[in-house]
C-alpha cells in the first residue's frame, strides 16, 4: 500500500507512476477523496466521543432529580457515537479497498511501457557457439534420463514433470550451491510453508491483476504460493523488527506452484514454464534508506551465481508496466538459451520499498523512537528453470554435458553428465 501522507501531499507523483505503469491515474483522485472522507469520519467520531465523555462526567455529578433526563440524553449520544464509529469503519474499508488498487510508486528512472520497453543495463559473457546442431534442453534431458515430461503429464497433467536421476541431483546441487552462498552473505535459511492465508497473499500484492495464476483451496481458504517471497514477507507481519544493525535476510527454500493462466501455447515444451518447481528465494527487510543499496547487492549475488555457472546473460531494468503491483523497481536477469536464439529470464530481483510492509504492518523503530514501515526486497538465487540454460550452454556433440566447475563439488566431483539413452 502506498504512503497515505504521500497520497495527500503529492498525488501528482503517484499519478505519474500510474501513467508509467499504463494504469489509471483517476484511481489516485478516488483514493484522495476516500482518504478525505475517512479522515472526516474519524474527526466526527472523535468529536462525538469527546462530547460523550464530558457528558458522562456531567451525569455523574448531576443532582438525583436531574439524572433521569440526562441519562436519556446520554443514551441518545451513545447511539450517535456508535453510528459514527460504524461510519469510520465503512470509510476506512472504502479507503483501503481503493488505495490497494494503486501499484507501488515506481522509482525514478524506471522506464515507462510494457514488456518490450525495458532498458538494457549490461550483457555479460560470450554467447555460446557450436560446431554441431545444438539440442534443446528437453532432448538433452531425455538423453541423460534426467527429465520425464511424459510421466509427469500422465500423473498430474500438462506442464508437470519428473526430474530423475542426474536431473534430480542437478537441481539439488544448484539449490545447495545457492544456499551456501546465501549463508556466506548472512542469510538465515528457512523452509517455508507453501500454503498461506488470504491476508498474507493479499499483503504481498499477489491478489491483483495476476490472481488468476494462483492456486486456491476454497475448502480451506488457503492459497498455494508461487514463490516463497509470500511466506517470507508474512514471517514478520504485525511485528516491530530491529533493522538498525543492517538488513534482516532470509533465504527461503520451497516448492512453488503457478497456474500459468493466459500462457497457453507459450513455452509448453520442456521445463521452462511449468506448474510446479523449486526455488531458493532471497528476502531482505531493511531500513527504507538502505533499500536501493540492498537491491544492488541482491543483483550482484545473482550475477555471481550465473557467472560461476558459465552462463551468458543480460540484466534489464524492467519497464513500469511489466512490474508487479508491489515492485517499485525490478531487475530481470536473462540467460542465453541457444536453441531459442534468445535471452530468457532465469531470475529477477525486486525492490518493494515500504509497499508490502504497510499492508502487512511490519515496522521498525526510527531514531526518534517512533515506528515506521520497513522496506522489503526479494530475489531468486536458484530455481528449476536454470537447468534449461545449463544443459543447453554446456552441451557437447555426443549429448553429454560439461558440469560447470563451481557445481562439481555438489555432484560428488562429477565433471561430465553422460547420456543414458542414445
């Protein structure tokens, strides 16, 4: 949720952000009006309550013969106070419903537009070339007996898969390599719940435009998470935490679930876009003044992983219209996928400023002793999709795959993945 003070004092800034996102600036006017109505209702209620308190003292001190009439007046006043309190609740609910439709205020410099309007920040590594016709990751995975899409579909339906043998080992190796690096950077590991309550899913901003991508269990009123970011953000909900000594960092390891609604016919081959996958997610709670510096650190840790895995990649500053509602800035890191002759997103990192913390009531104590929302940031350090780029980048003509040196220690020293099926 955006800062109500900013809404009142600088609505034009929020309108500009809405325009960059390609969303309605009129929502800002609606929110300003709802905020004014809310504050008017609160003022009216507090005035009546003060009058009630003063009248109560008058009743207590009144002579016995006057009390009956005064008590009747007190009851009328109590009814007015109750009604005013109900009007405050209605006004606050209306304000919350309206302001939650507004995305986080984007950080200065984020480009306007949609998916194709990003700014290229850097390209790293040489695009791999081959003196043979490269195979795609699924063909390689099947030759290694590492990926089984057929049985995944048989058991669970389209876009499900099994990772088998060296495929399962490869994913665990990637996740463990990422976890070791997260530990070295001061992250506390968490294996998170993958079912969360609606208020936690709502608080992180995932029940907006992309709510149709989330699995929901109506009998239990619980949501399956598409990223451990949700559970990590909810971990300190309704708490005051201490970030005075630096960021509080968690690395969440979880299975993730996405319906991939609206992506029919897109990336249906292999494990690029599936309904279930594993992910290691970095999550930071920081003083808002430190948020942009922490964002740069998250990106650097992601880049370090990709570089040590020998992957060619680029970093883009995602356009405002392609941000989720909670992100004020997002960097996508896209690796080169040889058979697609294109960069494809492997990971991203988002600075959500105080947006999620306001919704989840996560605060820190400032130097003045008052409490204020913290900033939250997230970024993926390893996930199933990375296997795609590793297999395709490091493949050899006979169908074998060279294991990146940094990963070999996590595979028992294995240097080459050899085909099982030729």
